[in-house]
């Protein structure tokens, strides 16, 4: 049985190793990235693939985003198909993206 469920959006240079470590630590991880191959790669390593950031958020009470910049972070969280569309009251969203401080408010 998994220690808990975590959603992860952004499977780039930093995201993939973080997902691998979460899987090794026995978390159930649902993942999404705009690059389908990255999602498929993580699925072969034990993650559950999702078709959108909203789907990730609908399956986990803790959602981590790690995307390259402020516009992508805003789109992944606030945009159509974004985290907020799938999140529930009480969920935790952790934005670990490289973004401008004003974007994190």
C-alpha cells in the first residue's frame, strides 16, 4: 500500500528525478506533462499517467508543479485544464517552478 497520493505536473530535467524519488519512497504518483513521451516514460517507471493537470489534481490531494517559467506555471494551475479545475477544497498545491515572485501570489 502506498504512503499517500501525490500529483506531479512538469516532467522536465528536475521533475522526472523528483517523481522517481517519490515512487522509490512508496508514494502513488499521478503525472502530467505537455510532452507525452515524458508521461509515458514515467508510466513505465510506476507513475499513473494523466491527460491534463486537472486530471492530476482530481486524483491526488497534494499537487506539485514544476514547469520552466511564470506563463507556463499560470497556465498549468489557472488555465483551461489546469490544476484548479480538478482540485478539491483542502488540497495542497506546491509550485516549485522557476517563476517571478509576483506570479506566486
